[in-house]
C-alpha cells in the first residue's frame, strides 16, 4: 500500500533524553516573521520580506509530571514521528528540532476531565543560517 499523504497520531516523541508519552498534540512552527515597507504615497506595502525566523514547537501530553519536570532553559533535540494515516511505508514524517530550548510548561486540569500539560520550546541556529527544524519521510 502506498503512503496516504495524511498523518494520524504521534509516536516516538522525545526531548533530549526524555521520552514523552501520552502525547495528544505536537505543533511545529517555522516561526517566520515578515517586515513590510511602504513610503511616499503608497497605500499598500511595496515590499514584504522575511526578516527572521523564530522556530517553535509545542507538545501536549496527559503525562503532566514529565512535562512539568523539564526546567525552563533546558536545551536538547526534539524528535517526533507523525504517522501515516494507514501506517503505510514512506508516509510517516520524522521531525527533528535541534537546539531546542524549553521555555515553559502549562498545566490544565478541568473537573471530570483528564489533565494535560503543554510544553513550549523555541530553537536557535548555532551558525545563524541553518534551519533547526527538519523532517524526513519513512
């Protein structure tokens, strides 16, 4: 069966040496930021440029204690696999975020519901040019 080009669920989610389980959501963002230029009598921007990128990742899990145990400022690599919807070979997306720095974790618990925590990470490029977020298909 060929890959579906649709993803379903996350597996093998890890930050540094910590395996993260009970993961319900992962978001990777390129973090592109744009600047615009207009002058003279322009009513609309005449140039829009990508000035800087601030990549980020959020991970939501039902394993609240594990996410809350990651101290803000901790650095490491994030690995996560976004599975093919039908488990087809060549359809999974394997994400990597190098130079990830944990910013904060928020816990949310409502009466009569399972609690979740969401950890937020930012990433930097050691050389100022190499994208710290990459992915491959498997």
